[in-house]
């Protein structure tokens, strides 16, 4: 049984989808006015881990992730850049999809763009107007009246008795302690430039909160299984989504709400002024790769704050190198079925514990503990001289874990054969791996230089069909 911490009820709950075997899930995507930073990607990776866990346990997941390409920030910055809104946001949309591939994030079924769904938004506003939940202000904007929605505040547990009198807020974002009638449709003014659409209430554009309600309804229906986002989305964004969706549709909006905690850097809030602000591209330019960054960003439970220290990437690189070395050794084992039964037993035990751990509200710590325990058992098994059949069972289990983790890259590892099963020092194995990579990149001069370094350290490396054979001189 999978269980999640449902923000709506503030408790762990068994997960049951509306349609057995199918999960409909809406994940808050980027506002495309700049490159996404690693705090954003912490949330997107949590959502990817969630999706992969559901798929690992046999569900078909229909995921929708929005692209907010019209709001206060996109309009403001496109005008500063003196570019049409569509041209300005295209750069950041393209970059976002490149970054998703780098981090091995599975693609959603649909990435609806807000600007392509204005008719759906106008339809929802019309329903809210007809039902008396919305009204038009003097400037022509349309607002949602929270006084007409007794359930408002159910997600963040707002206490209306202790709140200020409801105010009207035109901005997409407003103070966390404000109870406000929020804009569904913003009447055009000169600050919007040429960004506007016609509507029954005059020219204007949608409010940010409305966009997600209209697009989720189109692709997932009036009630769906899971909605996710960062904790900063809970209020006002998600609270407003619930109010307008349930008021328009007359039914429950979402059954399970999951929220990811903040990312800090060296214990401080990430900011450009503090010099601790990182985009994914910043880290890639420093020589780190997607697997290493993914390893760090999913390694802390999603409901705990993640303190990102760049030194953690060194730890990730070391760990992933050790895995690749192990996979290389396993691939080079001789033919036969020696110790296959023992390999099958430890692999089956590991699968059961891994599946149980990750199903417990995405408990990545438990899942990683299983991975490392399994690896210790595999290393012990290697000391007993297993054969290729045992290696296949073990490698298949690592491939199985990587359906969720997506950083092991089992099939990228080259076979590494150790003659007479000698204990080759880690620094020599590191040189051997670098030489394999150099040859793969057709950098033969570097490969020869690395061979000389290995030889100077007292070892020989011989290329064989099964991979490098390493012997002491």
C-alpha cells in the first residue's frame, strides 16, 4: 500500500486513486521569465520521484505540468527586454525542457501553456459570475469573492476570526497573511503593453491562479487524484485554485495535496545578492553532471528542507563512480551460474524492502539505505567468485532500482576485468575508468597518457573483448 502525507488533512493517508490503476496528477510548472534555479528543480525532481514511484508500483500516471507564460513577471520582463511576450518566454521554455532532460525527469503527458488556454479560462470565469462567486470591479477586472466561499482556507487552515477584513488584490502574488478577493481577469492597462485578449468584460488577461484551475479541468477533469507544488504555492495559489475550482464545478477539486519544502544553500536562503544562487546551468558549467545533481537534490525527503552544499556534489560523484566500478566488475564475470541462487535471494529481499520504503511517503532515506545494504551484500558475494548468471540477476536489480532513482546508469558502465581477481587500488581503478572514457571520446593521446600513468604506478592494463584486464607488474 502506498501512503502519502496529504497536506489537506495534515496526516499520512493510504493512497487510493479514483480510477484503479490510473493516477491523474497536476504538477505546478515554471513561470518562464528566467532560467529555473535548483530550488525550482528540487520541486520538479520531487514530482518526478512521485511519478516514478507510482509507476514502479504499477500505476499508469497521466501528468500535467503547466507553463505560466503570462503573469505579472513575464509581462514586466518582456517589456524590459523590448520583446513580444511569446518571443521572450520561448527562450526560457526551451531551456526548461533541456534542463528536464539533463536531470532525467520523465516528460509529462501535457505541458499546457497559459496563453493557449484563454477560452477555457473565460468559460470558468463565466460560470463563477453566473453562480455569484465573482464580480466586476469599477476598472473592469473580475474578482473572486471569498465571502461567498465558506470553505476558503481549508488547505492552509486560515482562521477568519483573526484575519483582517478581506481586501481586493490585483497582483498575482500577495502577502501570506492577507485574506483577499483575488483577480480572475485583469482589465488591460498601459503596464500590460500589447498583452491582452478580448472577453465579455472587456480586454484584459487572466489572473495567475485561474490558469491552473482551467487547464487542470481540461486535461484531468473536475476532480483528480494528486496536485503538487512547493510549500510556497500553498497560499495563496493553491488555496485560490481550490476555491475557484470547487465553486465553478460544484465538487471536490483534488483528493491528495503534496508539497515540497524549501531548498537553502549552506543554511541560508538562496539569493543572488548572497552569492549562493545557482541555476542548473551554473552547476553544469562548473563540471558537474545531471546524474550527480539529481543524486543530491532527491537525497533528502521532500517534506524536509534541503540544505544544498556544493560539497555534496563531490560525495555524489564519488558514490556514482563506485557504482560504475562495481557494475564494470559484474559485467566482466565469467560465464556460468555459480552463486546465482544466492544472488537471487539477496536481490529479491532488496526489491521488497526498496518498494516498501519508497511507498512510505517517498521515503528516500529508506530506499537509499536498501541500495547501500544491497551493494555491501553484492561486494561480499563478489569475494566468493560468482559467475555471469549471478551478475545478471544483480545488475537487473540495480536497473530496477534505477526506474525510480535514475542516476545509477547501469548500462553506461564498461566491463572491467581483474586478472586473478587481484585487489586493484581505487586510484588505479579511477585511472582505468578515465582511460575508458578517453577512448570512448576518441581522445587516444589522453588514453595513452593514462596508460603510462598506470604503468608508472606498477600496473599493466590490457584491452580485451570483455574489457580492460588489470595486472600487477
